[in-house]
C-alpha cells in the first residue's frame, strides 16, 4: 500500500513543480493508481491511516490547482471523513489540515451554491482555528486569518475581508510559510477580481507567483503568471462538470 500511495504523491508534486519522469521505471504500479484506487485498496486492507492520507492528498491537490469540482467529488464521495466539519465539537487539532482545506472549499461552494451547509462547515472550521491559533500560532494563525477572509468574502464584507487577507499574508511572510503565502495571495487575487479591483488582482497574482517560485512549485507559478495577460478578463476554470453546480473560479 505504501508503494501504491507513491503514485498520487508523485502526481501531486509533478503538477506543482513541473518535474516529470516515468515513475513506472521505478515501480510498475506507479504508472496508475489514482486517489480513489489507493483509498479502495487501503480500505480493503483496513489501512485507515492511508485512507485519510490519500483523501487529504487529493483534497490538497485540488486546493493548489483550484480544481473545486474534484474537491466537491472527494468531499461527497467520502462523507465520513468530513462529517466532523458539520459539528464543531468533533473537530480535533490532529485534523488541522483537512479542516483547513475543507473549510476553504466549503466557503467556495457556499458562494457558488448558497446552500447553508457549506457556510456552516466553513464557519465550524474557522471556529476551530480560532481556538487552535491560540495554542499554536506559528502553524495555525495564518490559516485562521485566511478562513476568516473567506467568511467575510462570502458575506460580502469587503473591508473585513481585505483586513483578514492582509493579516493572513503578513503572517505567512513572518514565518516564511511560502506555500501558504502563495495560497493566501492567490485567494486574495480571486477576491479582488470579484470586486473589480484589477490592480490588486494583478499585484496578488504576482505575489502568489513569487511565493510559489520560492517554494519550488515552478509549474504552478508559470500557470499563474499567464493570468496577468487576461486580467481583467475572466480567469478560466480548471474543470467544468455539467453534473455539478455551475462553477466560476472568480
């Protein structure tokens, strides 16, 4: 199962860095094995740790690639792994990564669908990080501010959204969290685009690009810089799925 798990790990890293090679030359099973196959194999072997790791990895890849259709599929395909987002009391700091990503995805779908369960999930994640940021500010405070920014974005509170985006970006810079600085700036860019502020949109895209470069995610950075050529045009989505609610990633 560990060898099988390497396939989606490689795919994730390759999609961000742009570094490619034929993984099947190392292990034949690396030529295939999408996340769902890894999960099913892990379930059959009762390897619950790998089930959770595979799902979190798939959700993380969807976050970095802004593939919200895939994130939607993952969260609805494995509801038991995300049911804690429906109950604040069930959230544990050991689940901080899935809580953070699940919270951001929930706020996105709250804006897209206006369905109350999504905004509630996002708010539960935010409440958890409000507590956790007091226990571990180094690793949680930037996540708290970004979730808070997305809450204000979803509520249409522009001033507070800007304040929270600024706080999230400043905190990632302070602690040299390049990957999360890139995410915070990228989400801020989409926020500024949604309110028609083209100058700030371009500024945040550039800052996100620079942070991705520092982190080593060259392919992702190159994809971002191309967006500067289309602002103020609509930034294209990474995936359209007619079976899911309509998606505009801006």
